[in-house]
C-alpha cells in the first residue's frame, strides 16, 4: 500500500504575507517582538522590504507617509498592547490627515483578554483602536486572512483615505490550512479606490459660480497632491487663469515660482477673493474655518466651490455654494472641460493687485535672505537650503518644528508635486524621522529633513534606522537651544532649567556619528551649503547641526495667536 502524499500546508504567517503581496504591497514598516517577530523574518525571506524601527510611532508615521506618496496603504506592524498604542498615535494622525495606512498589530488571546485574566500584554486592542481610525477588523481564522486584508485595503484607500486597524491574535499565525485552499482564499482587491464622478448638474453649478467671480481664487490642499491628478490640476489653473494658493503639502503641485501662485500674497487673497475653489483642502483651523478676519469678514460674503470626495465635508464650517463631490481627478477634469472658447480670464485689476502684493512680499523676503548674521538665524540658514532644493528639485523635503516649519514653508520653494511632507492637519511634532525614512524608501530620492531641535527629539533615535538601512537622508537640525528659542530662564530660583530650554550647544551631529553616518556642525550658510551638497552627492546618512541664534524665533512661530493668554496675571 502506498501512503497518501501529505498535502502541502500553509500557515497564518504566510497567508498574511501572500495576501499583502498579491495586492501589490511590498514594504512593511514595523518593530519586531512577540507575537510578530517571525512575521517580519518571513516577510523579508519572501521578498518584502521590512524596515524595522526603534519606536512604533515612527514606523507608523513612515507607513502613513508611504500611503500619502503611493496611494497604497502603508503598513505598520507592531506587537501587542504598548507597541500597538505607540502605533496608534500614528494611525490617528494618518486618519486625521486622510492618508491611507493599515496598522497591523499582534494581540493576546481573546478568551483571556475578554475575561480580564491578565495575559501577557493584555488589551482589548480592537475596541481601543476604533475611535482613532476609519475602520477596525479582527481576523480569527486563517481562512479569513484573504478577505480580512482585502477589506482593510479597501477601507483605507476608498472614499476619503485614512487609517485602518487590523487585529491579528497570536494564535492566528500558527493556524495551518492546505496550501491550495490557502491560495484560493486570497483576494486581490479589484479597483480599490474607484473613481467617483461628480454629477453633471453639480459641475454646471460650480462653473456658473466661478464664472460669476470678479476675484476668484483656487486653494489647493494636500488632498489635491494625494490625488495624483497633477496634469488636470495644472490645466485647470492655467486654462482658467485663476490665481492659486497652495496649502503647505500642496506646494510644488505647480512650481512655487509659477506666475499664478498667490502664496506670497496669502493674507490679501484670502481677504479679498469673492469666489474660492477648494480643491482637496478643508476649512479647518489652518484656514481659520473659512470665516472671520482672515477671510475679510467685513468685505462682504464669499462664495465657495468645494471639491472633495467626502460629501460630509461640505458645509462643515461655512455654507458651500457649489459642492462638487467626487474624486479630484474627475471633478477637475469636468471643470476643465467646461472651460472652452469664450472663457473670460479673471479681471486684470485683480491679477495686477495680487502681483503688486506678491512683489512687495518677495522683495521683503529677498532683503531678509540677503543678510548673513552671525550666528545664523532662520532666514540665513533656510536661504542656503532654499538654493539646495532649487538645485535638487526632485529631492524630498520633510519639515517639522515651530519657527523652523513656518519659515521653511515660505522660504523653501518646491518645484514638483508630493515632495513636501510636514506636520499636517494636527500640526504635530514627531513625524520627522518616520516620514524621512518612508520618503527615502518609497522614492529612492535624496531626502532633506528640516528639523527644529525640539521636533527632532521626538524621533531622533531613528538616526540609527537611517544608518542601518543606509538611506540618503540629510537631517538639518535647527539648533537654537530650545523650544521656540533658547533664552528662557527659570524664574523660581531653583537649579532646574526653564521647561523650554535644552542643553546649550548640543552636538546633535555626534548622534549621527555614533551610528556610522556623517555628522557636521554648520555655523554659516556656506558651511551648511557645503555639508548639504556633500550629503546629496554621497547619498550617505548625514546630520547637520545648524547653529542658530538662540534669541531667534517667536513663541509658536506663526500661530502665536493660538496660545491661551495669561488671563490671571493680566493687568
Ligand atoms: C509666503 N509668503 C511669502 C512667500 N510665501 N513671502 C515671500 N515669499 C514667499 N515665497 C508670505 C505670505 O504671503 C504671508 O504673508 C507670510 O509669508 C506667511 O505665509 P504662510 O506661511 O503661507 O501663511 P501663514 O499665515 O503662516 O498660514 C497660516 C497657517 C500656517 C495656519 C496655514 O501658519 C500653518 O500651516 N501653520 C502650521 C503651524 C504648525 O503646524 N505648527 C506646528 C506646531 S508649533 P502675508 O500675506 O503678508 O500674511 C507649536 O508651537
Ligand atoms: P490641507 O491640510 O492641505 O488643507 P486637508 O487634509 O485639510 O488638506 O484636506 C484634504 C481633503 O482632500 C480631505 O477633505 C479629503 O477628503 C480630500 N481628498 C483626499 N483625497 C481625495 C481625492 N482623491 N479626491 C477628492 N478628495 C480627496
């Protein structure tokens, strides 16, 4: 008698990897540990790129940035309870920013967790995650891995993109099933983010509102950058002749040097425009909720056209006169199709006044950039970086901080779409090194991370990760000895430093040297330029400790107004 051949088996580990690969996901950002250590090893063995971090929040931020750059959900893989919670901050941030991402966490055994019997890293992760993401799922059986991952992918990228949590209990990984049945259980998601065409009457309404404008303005947000509808957006701007204002991560969608950019006349155009076309930008705090002084409340009502994939975004802060619900590519194409012969460009006096305001601000900026104080201030250091980015327009720029963020936004021009990653919708610190790693991994281009010294502290340990994977990341730390500035004193007479100051004259560059990268201290724009040129030419991980005047900088940069006033001590 001949014994039957044992059937070839697969297991939960391999089904997870195969399901991701089948859907074109080739990179995992994560941090190994119980119960997903072997998953990271096997994923690498199966040809996936596994980027292991030193803290899950940074891995999560990397996954989020990868999602923004590629339109595929970035994957963050973490261990249970504390690792999961660390990743959750990034998941929440991805959701708030509309970046597609999936946080996959190993979890402890359900029956023990649900009876609160005290498992290793016990936590009801699925329920904890729910308020912080778009959707949350748990997979209990190996044969559901295919459909579970398909569901997570579609949830992350369809409609308004965002974060998805996927809970994988430890026992799932070692479950086996026949290999053929396993293969058949996998799902390749068909058209994960279907186009959503705007209804024709909504397009007509929008065109009518725009045609009625005397002082029209287009406002491009990071949704427009995410949409990868670059040619359509350019056609809309150029054919309509309407001036445009980019939100920070929409910079470069059209080059910042474009004659129609009104970035340098921001306050003026927000106040004066009578019709505003929002393209993938929300009227949240970054846009003063669409009302008040910023929007020239005393200058008469404005009309809004809003393009967004999320219907519920309309009327969130002010009434929207012409909502255009659909994907940006389809909506903008429909508008372009309506701009035919006989389209009247915006009135010349509107364009002329914007140009005048813009020139004034540009000259003011040029004068500031022409100065070279010692020690450097934000302008002189950023002036050097501005030239480097001009010479390397395909480099990725990551930017966080308070003053370092705000000055860089207006000083460092961007020339290509999706090259700028920053603090985003929440205005958070801590995205720096996670975003920088993803920018390097996903694009292969040089990365310039412009970091406030405080901001850098949140993810600084990832310089080891950058060195380990030998990524072409050049970090410039704007070292002014503290948060906002380095001059605060402790008024109480105790020996403690003020809460806003750091160790004076810190050598952040030595952190990079510790892991084999290149560390440089730059005290002049020339030294900064030289070090950046070398970093880009060599592709070596580099950290430049840029010494900035500790008196430079203002409280909270350009958002000082958000600081609650000291009511109790007010005279
Ligand atoms: C802009 N400007 C320029 C240029 N670009 N002048 C000359 N040349 C160029 N290229 C002008 C612009 O017209 C404005 O002047 C001014 O510079 C500032 O422009 P900016 O930066 O675009 O706009 P503003 O007013 O700061 O925008 C508000 C904001 C922004 C809320 C969108 O501040 C922002 O994105 N903030 C994020 C802050 C954050 O997240 N911080 C992290 C937390 S810090 P005027 O037109 O004269 O006004 C915790 O403490
Ligand atoms: P910013 O901070 O640059 O102003 P926001 O994050 O506030 O940008 O706005 C982005 C908007 O873009 C969100 O409301 C989101 O729903 C929308 N969005 C994202 N992707 C698309 C897309 N492909 N089509 C249409 N709208 C999109």
